[in-house]
C-alpha cells in the first residue's frame, strides 16, 4: 500500500514529465534508467533514488522541492 506522500511524489513526477514535452524514452536515456522504470516512477510502483531524482530534476529543469512536496518557510 502506497503512502500518501508516495502518491503525491508519483503524481508530481508524472505532471513534470507531461509538462516537459519529453518522452519517457528520452528521459530514461538521460537519467540512466529504463523506460519501464520511468513509467513505474509515474505510477508510484517505484520511487527514484535520491541520485536518480537529482538527475531527473536537472533534466526536466524542475525543483526537487516541488517533486517532494516540500513547502519552504516564509
């Protein structure tokens, strides 16, 4: 059973990928994983390691804070 945070993270990854306009094949090659693995990140079956998340965020030009649903103090 996925936790609420796992669901949020997978949803955020999926949204960032969709808004990037890049294919899962292109993303997979750029971050060093397989296309099925990228699909698993999007579905929430698997969460990326921190190093993979870092590469994903750099490639998609997005913030890990946004993916991880971290609110910054004001």
